[in-house]
């Protein structure tokens, strides 16, 4: 899967460890964030990202 950063991941982040929103070549949106303590199916996780990163992503996508 190829991904393109559309929000977050500020230049001052180290080792790609900042909340980030990506568009994928599969027509999906992927998010990177801190894992929250919540039971999920295997292979899934609930992540938390700042509201501002989502707003930036919506703007970048023209939503």
C-alpha cells in the first residue's frame, strides 16, 4: 500500500512518531496516532489524533 501524507507529521517530528493522516492508493484514509486502551479485533487499534490534524486533512482533501 502506498500512502501520501495529507496532514500532521510536522517537520519537527522524529522517526515518524507524530499524529499523521494519509491518503492511500486503495482509496482509503489511514491515521497514525497514540493507541488508546480499548479492546479491538485482532489487527485493529483505536488511535487518538489531535482535532487540528483532522481539520488539516479535511481541508487538504477539499472537504
